[in-house]
């Protein structure tokens, strides 16, 4: 088996009712979480959440635009293509896409720990929201 892989976001197996694409599993990555997030125009389906004691995340905007609310709106970060944002495990975050929707890459891992992929992110696993 070759030690490389390539895919476009549209080729990734979806999960969370199509909100996420399984980039980690689709590319054969084992050392960190990797997903593509697809948000429609003004979508409200990306939850305000954190990962206490868990993973930090990096988001990279591929297309579209919007905002990321930090800690319930205490701070707002504009999201446009090529913007990169890191959010720590204890920090609440919510992504709000604009009129054109948004596609971004989400990278995650727990500081100081080896990555363990959740079973639902494996190829062929049932969607946890089904």
C-alpha cells in the first residue's frame, strides 16, 4: 500500500448528517483528528461547545466566510479563506457561517496524549446522529 493519499472534500465519507467529512480516515491519518466541516448559508447547526480536559482544535477556512464566537460571544473572530484559528480544550467555540456558507478543515488532538480516533470516525462506521 502506498504511503500517501489524496482526496477532495467532496470525496470524503460524510458523518454527523453530512456536516463533517471523514478526512482523517479517508486519508489514512492516525496521529491527529482531521475533518472537513461543511456549513450552509447562515446555518445554525454547528454547536457551541468545548472539550474540557480533551482536544484542542485548529480550524482553517477553505471557502466561504463567517465568524467564530469565543466563550459565548465574549470575542468574535472573522473567518475568511486562509484564516487559521486555534482553540484550546476549555474554550467554548461556535462557528456561524455567512450568506455563502463555509467549508473549513478541523484538526484536533489532546495536548500531551497520543491520538485515539473515535470509532464513529472510521470509514463505514454508522453516523452517530442517525
